[in-house]
């Protein structure tokens, strides 16, 4: 279990430490901890620390990259769908005008 924990969140005020499998999970814990314990206040010394361990298999690197860059993938997917919708509308316009 400890091998799967790759990141630690450390609160700057109360020095609470928690382990997480991804950087995103650590960021979520940081926001949740600030809301629950510190009435939404963030502290200057809050830190997310990457834990070095034994190397992950290639699938782990791919999943780690996807975990950090999920917004890029969502944006690309949205642009891809938008492109196909626009192409379909242009096709219908072209066939309506030129038969």
C-alpha cells in the first residue's frame, strides 16, 4: 500500500501529513483540509511533496501522465467533437446549396 503512495501533503499550520497516490489527490486533500480544519484559509507553508520510490512500470507512467494532464485530454476531445459538428454542418450547407 505504501508503495502506491507517490505524493504527500503537509499542512503549513498544523503540520498534518497525508499520503496520496497522485498529485491531484494531494491537491484535493489540501483544499479539503483547508475547508475542514482552517475555515477555508490556506497557509503559506503548505506543501505537496513527491515521494521517490521504486520506478513504476510503463503503464504507471502513462497513468501518471494522464492523471496530471487530464484537462488537456478533455480540451482536445472537446475540440475534436466541435470540429466534427462544424464539418457536418458545413457538409449539410454545401449539399443544400449545390445539391
